[in-house]
């Protein structure tokens, strides 16, 4: 077996796309993020895994995860890791700002944001205000369903009440300068701000558990993990941000063997080493195991963070679907959102309206029927 | 010369033909290489530029539609305008700097010329990714050097604010290529025969006059070459903005910031290879035309000089 790392996610998609077009040099198995899988599925580039017996594993996943590996009612991948959204917060910074407990609702989060902002120029409750995956997870959690796909007809519509509720909230946070867009995720500035405690929270996928310690070594013991703040008190919904799946390419000539490998990684002896190296796996068998749940993480002050992670995975809101051209949309987002997030022109509603229109135009051009 | 022509005329047609065939054989290795590496890819690009790639339906022949659409594409022209502005300002500034540096090194009035020569050329050897990361830190206002500068001066200047990003990129490019161009100028100056300087001294020319009447004309040929190289390089601006867009947020770098970035994003995230190919070809034509005009003008002046 040959393993090739052709770079990070979107570089890899490009490499696979190119190899498939060339008809040679493509792998049998490839890793796709949940939002990218439909792009390959819609063009018949992925094998139907139910034909290989993958359907048997349905009981090991909660609905939202299982839903995420389907497209047009066909099973195209098996979940590898997951991005159930939780809130990482810096308790030290919270204390400094006089916040006794982690916010459980978005209203409390807003109040907390004001206190943190009051600490000084560099202090913000969150960064990457224009990060599409952050905004998407707010919409997802609120119950917005802006996308749906049925065959070749796709819907992109941000006008539903739940989506608008999430957008209004975020607009308020931006208007009052409570979140900053000057620090992007994955940048060096991000690491430094997490490290020195000026960024108080991250609303992000559970995989951040393993990503935070190397980025913010000095903040060891300060961070805690809590569920995502809720839209209504008493609710318990999460969303998904990141995480990836394993799929088999339709062009593969060794699908049976390839599936054996996928099985090994997602369910066989391949799972344990991944869990031990801090991968956030979505398998119920892992999430509900005592060993996993009771693990105390020193970096998080000895907190049993997996309790929160597992709970979030079980409560990711169902019904979400990514459109088959989200990879393009996410690129277009950069351009369409820039006037607002960088120059302060217009508002978030205008950005989403433009984005919707661009996506509809692109989708129709690409042969879909988009409304 | 005359005798050679006569000799050739005496040869029979038969021999001529055989010679021609042998000639082809001699250039065959190059011709085959040239065809596969240059000609075929260009023809292939033109071919795919006539198709539209659809996620549903695959490739569809659309004739010149991609070109028509491109002519009306605001994003494309925005990028072209940007690299054009960039070229018009960055290239002259950089080349004047390079020239001053070359003249200074050639004047023999400085100490440590070897050291200066190597140090100023060194940036050219640094990979663009490394240099962009480095400049990114230096010009960063959050934690970089500019944070300290702003603090010390009480200012609030951000080199990566949308209106300044292009200037920052120009600074990076100048840093990388000024030494490289200096070396080309310097080698031209070195090839000036010392007789000329002696003659000038005997005629009583001072330093400035030597620069003006001997050194500047000697630089003319290499100036044309460096201008053409720089124009082509600037029009293909890609590495720096591509890396910066990931590194710094709020820098104003869009996916179509430069035509090359637009091609890349069209082909690889939008699966619009046909359209991307059309864009690449139009861009190549624009670049060739501009480089050609510079070359003709530059060389004509050089010819007149002689």
C-alpha cells in the first residue's frame, strides 16, 4: 500500500481532480472533508459504499454524522473524524473580565463579549469574524437550512428565519466591535493571541482539543471546553465544523481491497491509534466508552473534556446538507465578504444576498438547476 | 564572402537537398524538445479554452464563448489593472535602484564591494515562500516589527491594509529582484573596455561625464533585457499575494487579485479549466505584446546609437 500526502485539504482536492481528469495517478482511497464530499459525489467520482457493505456501520454513528456521508441518498464515504462544535474558553481571561461562568446562551455570550472587550485594545471574545465555517456553524446550530440538493436541483437560500437570526446576532457582534476579523484562523497571529490569552474563546470543532496545546503552550491550564452557547436556554444543539471522511474513488479498480483499508481505519485496529493521538473520531463505540469519557486532560486543567466532546457529537443538529459546489462557494465567499469584513462596506445580510446570487449563477452555469 | 556564394551556387541541387536533410537532423533534438515542451502545450491550451467544464454534463464545446465572457469579466480586468499599475511603478523604481547600486559598485570608490554584491544578490536565492513569510512578520502590526514601530511613533499604520497591500508586495519584490538586476547591470559595466576610460580621462572627462557618456550607453542593452524580464515577472505576480492571503487577514487580497491568481482559482476550485485556459492565453498575449513593444523600442534606440 502506498500513502501519499499531497498537501492540505484543498490542495489534495485539486490533485485528485487533476489526476482523475488525466485518468491516471489517482488513489483508491481519499480523505474528504464533509463539505467537499458532495463535490466529488455529484460528478460520479465516488463509489457507492453501500454496495461494499458499509451500510452495516450505520449503528456506530449518530444521525447527523451518518447524514453527512450521504449525498442524494447514497452512501459515499465513512466518517473518519468529526468537527462537533464546542466552545473553548480561556478561564484565566474570563476571571480577569469578571465572568464567573461560561456563557450557556448566545445572549450570555454577548454580555461576556462586552466584558472581555473592556479589558483593553487587544482583547476580543473571538476572532475570524468573517470565517465562513464559523458563521455556518451558527446557522447550522440555529436550525437554518440554507442548502438542499435533490438530484441535480440545488437550493441556496439564506432567507429563512433561523439563518437570519444567526446572521443578525453576528452582525450585532461585529457592529459593537466585540469580535475581530484582524486575526485569521491558522495564522501566526492566531497562535500568539491564543497563547497570550487575548482571544478569550473559540467556537470551533472538537478537533481543536489536540490543536490548541501546540499553538498555545503558555496557556496550559487556562483553557476549558464547554458546549456551544445555545439560541434558547435549556436547548442542547451543536453544529459541525471540519472533520473528514474516507471515500473510495469510482475509478478505482480495487474497490474491495480499498474498502478493507477504509474498514480498518474507521472500525478495526486502526481506530485506537488515532484516538490515542487525539483524533476526534465520531464512532459511538468510542464516544461512549468509559476510558474515553473519563480521560482527564492536563492541558485543560484536568477537565474531562471528552465528556463535552461526546455530548456535542450526540447533539449535532440534523438536517444540514452542503451543496455540491461548496468548495467553489467558499472561495467566492472570500471575495464577496471582503468589502464588509475588511472595509466595513454594507452589512452581513447584503454579503449573504450577494453570495446567494453568485452561487445560483455559478450552479446554473455548471449544469445544476439552482434556485 | 563573394567566393563562398559562388561556391555554393556551383553545387548541384542534389547535394543541396541532402544538405538540407542533414540540417534537419542536426536541429532534430531541439526541434522535438521544442515541439513537445512549448508548441504542443500552447496548442492544447488553446484547444481546451474552447470548452466549458461543467460539474453536470462534463465538457461542452462553446467556441469562443469563454473569450467573449472574459472580455466582460470585471474580475479579470480588475486584476489586469492591478498588475499594470504595479508594473508601471515597481519596475522603474526597482531598476533605478539596481542601476545606482551597480554604478556604485563599479565606481571602485567603495570598500567591501564583493560583500555588498553578494548580500544584495542573496535575496534572489531565498524561496518566495520564505521571503513572504519573513516580510509578513516584519510588516505585521499585531505582533510584528510594525507593532513596535507604531508603538514608538504613536502611529497606527498597517502595511497590510487593503490600500497598502500592493505597496508592501512591491517592497518585497524589489527586495528580491533588485540584486538580481544589479548583477546584470554590473556585468555589462565590467565588459566596458578600459581603453574607453583611459581615453575619457585623457580628454579630461570627470566622473559624472564618464557615467553619462560611457557607462549609461553600455547599460542600454541590459536595460532592455531587465525591463522585459521584470514586466513578464510582474504580470505573473502570484506567490506573494497568494501566501499573504492565507497569512494576513483583512489584507484585501481577493481570489482575482492578480490574473495568475484568478487562473489558479478558476481552474482548481471552480473546475473552470476552459475559462482559465482562455484567461491564461489572453494574459500571455497581453504580456507578449507589451514585452515586444519594449523590445522593439529599446533595440531601435540601441541600433540608432551605433
